[in-house]
C-alpha cells in the first residue's frame, strides 16, 4: 500500500495536461476581454460616424 501511494505521488503525467488546460483557459479569458473592449470601442466609432453622416 505504501509503494502504491509513493508511485501515485511521483506520477506527474496528469499535471502537464492540467497546466496546459490552465494556460489555454487564461489565454481564452484574455482574448475575450480584449475583443469585448475593442468591440465596444469600435461600436462607439461606428455610432459617431453614423451620427456624423446624419
């Protein structure tokens, strides 16, 4: 039983997958936040142009 627990503690194969998953999630959050901000500013520009044409 003790050797089984020691093997389980030393096994790091799942840790790499979790790290990659966390990095992908962080990149996704940053991309969504950036695109939302850019989209809001771009929408404001289009509204200003539309109002200027009227």
